[in-house]
């Protein structure tokens, strides 16, 4: 199965918190995406980036953290011992310990919805279409489209390799 990516366009995000609200609804009150506001009023949705070389996967001593067939980095809560190693290595500070499930939890790109052939709820519900979900080619095409609208003419185009690297690292260079 082809790997899928969540693309978060910070320039398009309107800060409505729909993604956070729908995620909290789906995950029993615990959103796995948060909207932060910078000093200059830029809205920044933060969730797991499902890194290609995810440090959380590498450090988990029980292999509770793994990548599924769509490319999402997931946690098998029944194998998690709560050692917090993943929290220490995540460059985005995303995983958190849930007292409700007594394990680490984080965005799993709506695993249950994906199993039913649906896209993650945050992408489906985003009114500004700032969150998109799909295969790398679709995401790269969207990034190129949006970059063309937002980048002054004097800036250079990114190479295909730079685009792929930015998407797989979780940061899309706009």
C-alpha cells in the first residue's frame, strides 16, 4: 500500500481549532493536534509528523511504536510500558502520557477511520483546507501550487528531493 502524508499548511490555517475539536471528539476528549499562536498571530497546528526516520520508533524498548501500512507512526498501547523515552526524543514534543489509557498516545492519522477507507478527521473537517491527506505525489503537487502563490519571484524553486525531504520530515518549506 502507498504511504500517505498529512500536509499542514501554516499559511492557510485560520486558527479556527476545528481540527483540534474534531480530534478531541474522536479521541474521547484528548485532541492529538493542537493549535498554537505565535507572537505575530500565525496559527500553527502541531501534531505528529510521522517522520520517515521516526526517533520514537527507534528508542521504544518494547516496540510499542511502529509504522502501519499507510505510513502512520502508531502506538500499541498494550505494549507501552510508559518509560517516556519517545517523549524525550520527539523533536516536536508530540507524544503525551494518557492517564486514561495508562500509556503514551499521539496522532495516529485516525487509524480507525483509515481502516474504514476514510481520511483523517482533521483533514476532512478543515474549513480552510489547510490540512490535506494523501500520497506523496498529491501532497507535492499541492505544495508546489501553494508555494507559487506565496513565494516572491526572487526566491528559487525547491528541487524534487528538497520537497520530498520537507514533506517526509513533517516540515513543508513554503
